[in-house]
C-alpha cells in the first residue's frame, strides 16, 4: 500500500501492556484483530511500557514469591522484568504476523511527547472522572496499594490515543470506560482551546470471552492461561489440565457446556467443529481424547509463528530496527500534534 493511500485511510491505534506472557485469550480477544487490521487502515500499535510501570512493583513481588517457592528460579530485578517483557511482546507481535512495513509498531516510551500531552490533558480532566474509573477501583479493592500513575493511567491512555489523532481504537470490552474517558477528555480540551482532536471510536471485538483452563475468563491473574508460545510438555500440561465434568466414558458429552469444546471452536473449521460435536454426542468418547484433538489444533495453529519467534530471538537487531522505524514514524506525527496543542494553549514553540 502506498503512503498516500495509507494516510487517506482511518487511523487505527491500539496499545498492549507489556506485563507478562501473552495467552490465547489475548490472541483471540485483541492481537488477531490488530494484525488483521494492518491492511485496512493507517495502523499504529505500541507497547505500553509507561503504563506497565504502574504495576511493576507487583510484578517484582510476584516473582520474588515464586522464587521463594521454587529455589531454582532466580528473581529478576524490576528493570529486567520490564525490559524482558517489552522485548517479549515485540517478538510475539512480529512472530504472529505484525508487519512493520504496514503498521507503525513502537515502544510508547520512545515518544516522550505523549507524557507532555498527558500533563496538558490532566489540567482539563476532572478528579471525579478519574475517581469513577472501574479498573482503578477494582485494583484497589483487591488490595493493591495504588501509586499516582495508576490513578492517572486513563489520562496517559487518552494522550496515547489523541496524540496520533486516532479515529478507531480496537480494544477489549474491559477498556470501554477508558475510551469513554478519552472522549470526555478530548471534548474538554476541544471546548477549552478549539477543535484539535477527532473523537476516537472504540471498536470492540465481539468474539466471546475466551475461557481459561478452569472455565473462568482466561487471564494472567487467574493462573488459568494457555500461552500462545507454549509448546511440548508445557502446552500438553496446560491442555490436559482443562477442567471438565466427570462423565463415564460411555455417556454422551455436551459440547455446549464444555471448556475443551469452546476452545476447540477457536481453532477449527466449521466442518471439524461439527465432526467433534458428533463424537461428543455419540458417547464412548472421553474428555482425554477431546483434549488430544485440541492439543493438536493449538500446536498446529501456532507452529509457523513459533518458528518465526525462534528466528526473531536469534535476530534482536531485526526487532530493534522495526521498533526504531515505528518510533520515527509515530514521533513525527506526535510532534505535529504537539506543535498545534502548544500553540492552542498559548505556549511558545520550543526552539529546535
Ligand atoms: P489479562 O486479563 O490476562 O491480564 P489483559 O488485561 O492484559 O489480559 O488484556 C489484554 C487484551 O486481551 C485486552 O484487549 C483484553 O480485552 C484481551 N483479553 C484478555 N483476556 C481475554 C479473554 N479471556 N478473552 C478475550 N479477550 C481477552
Ligand atoms: N489499557 C490498555 C490495556 O490494558 C493498554 C493501552 C494503553 C491502550 N494505552 C492504550 C489501548 C491506548 C488502546 C489505546 O489493554
């Protein structure tokens, strides 16, 4: 796609926090949509490392607790955790098909202008708006001691979206309120200083919530994930550990209430799904056999991405080059926006 055509398309932006290994809930809930959209818009995707800092202390404590239980693990210091997570997410996205020639792919912290915009936006954002944030309230009610960054997280997220004057923001439903806050903040700024920001629209992926191995929503904090890049024994352990009901082998099984079947549906064709449903209903087919079919599907589905991931791990220069090029593109857009913002609020233009 030529640059002129790309720039005439809607700007699509999303961010992913670098906070641990990505699982198949993240893939079907977010990553797959991001990658599919790179042919349909002027895409900007970034690794939210400034945001990840808001929960880095918890990540470090979790690692210390794990190392206390498992003496073979050496806990990493916080800075190593952050750096490793950013590198891992970058490699994961590239391995899964993100093409840096199509989408600008970059680290949030390579664009320091986003922090400047966050500050300016914070001066038009009401305390009440932030105090109503579900995500913040949830974390605090679960015992997390909040830092100021966690409280102002939605303002930085608004800056991420607005600085690139994004039109569409593909995210999971859990981000709905953050998007509403972004629109609110954009409206306050435009009202105070004149139209600068287009109103961004959230695009929700309506695919069902991916269940975890215990039947609850798959999520890092529940310990019920199947990681995208798990392989061999680790993948087998996760799949064979999926919780099912306890039916005798001869009994028919109900595909509509089974976690194994729900996961299988994500990976198989309609004909394959129907074939498995027939086996479930016929009886004489156990969950162990169903899990083996699921295991083969997951293994095959991500096989090519796993190979690409291994190659990228051996070529850190390629990963760095993609992120650097992405940052140059993103930063040039961010700087144009910031010149306009500074002018509108009455600040002088910085000497270059
Ligand atoms: P986690 O719940 O594991 O901490 P995140 O909150 O970092 O995952 O989610 C990153 C993205 O993946 C979000 O867009 C979220 O909506 C999506 N996502 C996470 N878990 C699931 C799931 N089980 N099903 C569908 N989408 C999910
Ligand atoms: N808060 C988002 C999440 O947890 C990550 C994020 C940060 C983001 N900035 C963003 C998503 C801007 C979309 C747009 O998933």
